[in-house]
C-alpha cells in the first residue's frame, strides 16, 4: 500500500512539474484511452455501460498494462444511461464509440438568441430541454416529474461510480485520473447542444454579434457548473476543456465570437490556482497568436494535428505541450517505426521540460493502436525519457 501511495505522489509531482513548464524526473506518459479499452479487454459498450464491474475490468486493464502516469478517464466518458432515461439525445453509439450524431443538435432557432442572452438558464430549462427530450413531450405533469426524477437518480449513480473508479485507480494502481470536471466552453455549448455545426457557422456569418453575446452570457453558468464539480484547486485534479469549434474559424471570427468567453473562463480558474488540460482538436497553427496570451504554467495543451516542433517553439513558454504519437503509426506502423517516432519526439520536445508524451487522438476503436506498438513506445519512453541521466 505504501508503495502505491508513493507511486501516486510521484506521478502527481511528475505531471504537475511538466504542466508548470519544469523538468520532472522523466517525461510523463498520459493515457488518452477511451472505448479502445473495451475491444482490448474483449467486451463491448453495451456490456460495460450496464455493468460497472465489466467497465472497471476493461479500463483498468488498458490503463495499467501500459506505463501511464495519468489517464483521460476511469471508464466510459459519457452518462449514456442518463441520456437514454431522458428519451434519447444527440449521441450515436452504434459503432462502439460515443459520437455526436450528425445534424441532431440544431434545437435552438436562430431567432431565439435574445432569449438565450437574457437568461441562459431559464431559456435552456424552459425551452430547450422540453424541446429536446422525449420524456417532457407526453404524459401528465406528475408523469414527467417522475421520469425526470428517475433520470436524475441515474445520473447521480453514474457520478458516484466515477468517483469510486477514480479512487480504485489511486488505491489499487497508484494511477492518477486528473480529470475532475469537463466543462464545455460557451461557444461550444452553442455548437454542440443548440445550433449544430451548420447553424452555428451560418450564425457566425449572419449575426456574429449575437453569437458573441450569447457566448459571454454562458460564461457565468459554465463557471458555476465547474465550481460545483470542483470547488477548490487540487494538486491531482485538472479541468478538462474540449474545444470543438475554433479550428474551423478564421482568426478574425475566432477573435470576435469565441476568444472573449474562452479567455474569460480560463483566466477565472487560472487566477484561482487551477490546472487545465485543453484539447486543441485538429490544427491550431493559425491561432497561436491568441494562445500566447493564455496564462502561463497551468495548462497541458494537447494538440491533434499540429507539428509539435512548431507548437513548442511558439507556445512552449506558455503551456506544456502534449501529444505527438500519431494513432496511424501505432496501428499501421511497425514496432521499429513507432520507436523511431517516439525517440524523435523525446529528442525534440523533452529538453527543458514542459512536454507530456501521449497519442495525438483519443484511442476509440481497435484501429487506433495495436497493443504491441503502444506497449513498445510506452516502455521505451519510461527509460529513454529520463532527465539528467
């Protein structure tokens, strides 16, 4: 038990040192693993969703067979049974992964921006939720209330299971699961839950002032939600921000509709001592100028498609750079090719600290990585990534 406690503390210190732009004892390894764990174990999403014992068995195998210091999630990353209890949602699980179904989230009408801006919570509770979920569209008031109460209980049980799983990883494996809250950024809330991609992009062209104002109106609810999940900063807990829209925006549109609310949220929590994992999906090179204004030494920036050599040169004094091991190589490449890529990443990105080794994208399907290749590179980094040899 003492050895596991010591390992856990070492891993927390290692991750935090990298995020704070320092040199830890070695390059940290981060497990960006999601539904890949299910196929690796030999189960499926339906079985794991309905049995937390199977879920833990699958994810614990995937997260401890490799030398990860920290990992994305203790299990399935979205409360699917809760969504089902509401009568369905925007998520498609037919392919054994959790994906947003195409053209399923254009729920708010374009002429409703003023209502959203005036009182976001009132608008969402009174207009969007009844419009979105089937349980509010039929039956008596008492029946609707009963179904909603049941859904809330299911969601509460899911949340308790997450806490239990995180604690098991800590106590049984000395493994850090840092994600304590995963708030959507204000403009991404509009994209993902209200206007969908087509509607949002049209709105940015036709009424950018409305989108910007709505985004700013959503900052306070986003902060309130996050504080409810994590009232105080903790050494082993990071806020996880998944950014979905900016990579599709021109710099001038990003500056107008997305940047002000995003910066306000990040500054609020950075000023209070929180650390954050920010997932910069796709390519962000055209927006580096803005990212240079983010608070320093509190962000782990995970980049999918960027050239991390350029990224570290541009942003290495602002945030810890994470990623680099591309999923295609892990599945289609040979062991030797994967090891060569891992070596080059360490050689180019590790000096001076501020680098965390992980995959470029979340591991979802079996085609995202061959286990033998993932094992080879994590074992290699464990030895080769040591500082001050």
